[in-house]
C-alpha cells in the first residue's frame, strides 16, 4: 500500500494503523513522489490525501488512471470534506472510495481487506 499524505503526523498514524492491520505500507508526502513511486513499484492500494502540495490528490488519481500499468490500483481518497459533491468529484477523478478524515479504522479496514491481495 502507498499512503500519500502531506501531514507527517496523519501519515504516521495512518501508516501505523495499516501496519497493525497486517499491511505492508510505504509513505510519501507529495503527489509527484507518489506518482514516481507508483510507476516504479506499483502498489495494490493508494490512499491519497486530496489537499497535497503541488500535484493535488485529484490529479494524482487522474494520472494513475491514465497509466495502463496502474489500472489495477485501488484508489482511496482521504479528505476532510464529505458532502455528496465532494464524493462525486473524487469519483470523477478516478477514485474507487472516498474516506472522510479523521479516518475511521473499521471503515478503512473493510475497504482494504476486501481485496483478494490485501496484504501488499
């Protein structure tokens, strides 16, 4: 899994939660680095903060969806906004799921463990 979160404390907490749940996790703090890492070592899941510096989460999702090598990636949007229009915008960008911060551990676990290859 690849966590893309610019807030170091939030990134660390999310990474620790996923590791406790048994997942292998890499963490980056900006969209450009996330795209570089995804292209060189494609993850099964990317949890992407929307409000990233430089390349925001929407653009990360669009670029992932345009890359044939990354079509299998499950994209989960992490955002402080949870209105219906926010959900529609994340889905239009290519995300598979929309999670509102603070992240609910049970909801996150349900999403990532539903994958047939959920441990990577």
